[in-house]
C-alpha cells in the first residue's frame, strides 16, 4: 500500500493530539505548534489530492485493517482531499489575519486554550470530510460544536457568552434531529457504514418498503444539519457570535464550521441515501423554500445593521441560503453550484472579516459605519481587500462570487418549476447585496469632513500589521484565482461528486 494513503488518518490523529499537547505549552509555543500542524496537514492533504488525481479512483482506508462492522473506515476521493487542503489554507490565513487581535483581546493564560479549540476544530472538520461511518460523523459533529462554542466565548464578555449559549441551544437541537435520523436509518438498514447503508436504501427504495420512514430519516438529518449551519430562520445566534468574537474566530466560524456540516449533508445525499432518492423526495423542496427565504431575509437584515461585523454576519445568512437553494434544485448542476459557493464563500467571508478588522483598527476600534468614514484611505490594504470581497459577494466578473451566481443561474435553466423563482431570487438578492456592500465601500472611501471623524482615526501601514497584511494579500489572490480559473475547480468538484456516487 502506498504510504500516502495513510495521510488522511495521520492528519486527523495529528490535529487531535496537538490539542492536549497545547494545554501544557505556553501561548508562544502553542501558537507555533498550531501553525505547524495546520501547515503539515495542508501538505499531507495536497499530497493525497495529487495521489487520488493520479489514480483516478477513490480508496478506502480501514483503521486497524478490520473490515466493517468491527472496524471503522475512511474514504478518500478527489473532493475530500481538495476540501481538506482548502480548509487548511483558509484556517491558516484566518489565524494569521487575527494574530495581533488575539494577543490583545485574550489573556495570556487563555491563549493556549484557544489553540486547543482550533486544533480540535481542525480534527473534527477533517473527520467530517473523510469518514465513511455515519455515527463517527455524528461524534465529530459534537466535537465541532464544542470547539466552536469555545472559540465564541473565550473572550468571556457578556455578548460572547450569550452568543455561545444561543449557539449551543440551536446546535443541540440540530444535533438531536441528526441523531434521530441516524437512529431511524440504522433501524431500517442495520448498518452505520455509509456504503452499506446506501445498498440497503436502494433495495428498500426499489421495493417501495419503508418509504415513509426513509423520508422521515432524510428529513431529520437534513433539517438537523441545516439548523447547525445557520439556515434561516435558525440563525439567531450568528450575528453576536461573528460580531463579538475574535477576528480569527469569526473568520473560521463563518468559513469553515458551517461548511463542514454542509459537506456532511452532501455526503449523506450522495453516499448514504442516494441522490436519485433525494431528488424525488419532498425534503428537497423544503430546503429550496428556506434557501430562497434566507437569501432575501439575510440581505434585508444586513441592510438594517449599523455595525460592519454584524452586517458581514447577516450576509452569511444570505449566502447559506444560496447553498440550500442550490440543493433544492434537486439536480447535479445545482449541487455543483452549491459546492462551488461553499468554496467561494469560505474564501471571501474570511477576507471580509479580516479586512473589516483592519478598517476598525484605523477608526479608533469602532465598528459603527459612521466612524469608518475614510477608513479605506487610513488603511489602504484593508480598504482594497474589503472592496475585493464586496465585489465578489455582489457577483462582479473576475471574482469568485460571479462564478457562483453564474453556476446557480445555469443550474436553474430548464427546470420545470424552479427556474423562474430561482432567477428572480438571484436578481433580488444581488441587488440587495449591492445595497449594503457598496454602501460600505462608498463609506470607507468617502473623505472624513468633520474634525471629530479625523481625530479618532489613524493611518496604518503594512509594516505595522505584517501578518494581517500577508493574509489579506493571499486572500485577495485566492479570490481572483477562483474567479479567473474556475474551470479546474469545477472539474474537481464534478469529478469528486461522481466518485461520491
């Protein structure tokens, strides 16, 4: 067996054990360990991606070399390896972008605890990407939830503790529904391994036996993961969690945590239930309706906000709506568009949060729009980065967001019932995106006229914030790369989804 086949399991174990090790290290060495682990996992993920692309076939890694049902399995294909690599890139840049703020906002005695949460979060994301066992996925969903709560509340001010409690309540509701769906599915099929469950589901679907329980199980798992990924109207925890946590936490939560749950849902659609059965079910219509509503209501809430980070947070509600709307189309092209938007949104949302922190640094640490007047001149790199992220969210050509909306529109064409509502929702949402993002861009590039506005701001150069500047530059390049070279990415996604089946 080629040694590279061990890398996915080694990545999970490495990130898992780096957490407890960080607990006995001081803040400086815990940070170094965290950076080294994310980098090492990213390198191993890149090697796995190259290997799977070379073979053209997915492979199964049996832990302990025991077959199911006694052993546990990892299944690795093109999409899994690519997502693991992409998650590592986004996490590393998000940690770099918020490095200075973490040192200021967190007590030194708690900084190593922060890195424990990040290590465990990386471990859980990798497990959700690679696992071929449904109950193992549930276990790591809970680890992901606990780690996310830690990242939210580690500042321990009133707003973050309240946000963490809200997140825990909603997340436990989603976890409970997910677990009920898994239990029903286990009762129907007698298996927890994804490939074995799919074989039994196909037999039941062909015979018409237990059709209603299968639909109920699919609905419970879909709604449970939708709640956990903040689909409207289950998003009430999100604005405070993103708006008042550390910059790194906001970037990681918005870009990675919810995307891990969405990726698991895609695996359930393709590898557990079978996409043909999912497409014929009514569950897909429910996700479509809530996705459309989320696209509009998230944007309306963002327009009404007067703080930049909460505005970006509400924008995430709208973007999650896009993803579920794509699922709701019930076609392979719709899932392709949603999967690309997962990638596009992850890269862009982290960029926006890190850029927003640079703008607030240049505005007396104020997050109110009125104090951000002229901030794009006081911190030129942050202003340029925020403009790039905003244009991407609106859907301007050459940026990644344009490709996402183009793929959604293409997926909707020819659909008997959903083409017109989808195109209308895309148009309305794009207009609303332009209202609040372009309003912000205009604000940061409007020269401050009153002395009071100029007094609270200060100019920030690249040399003052070297790690944040490097992160912003790479985020901008990543966004342009996804916008200008989308064909290789869509090809990878398509090939990965075919391997799922």
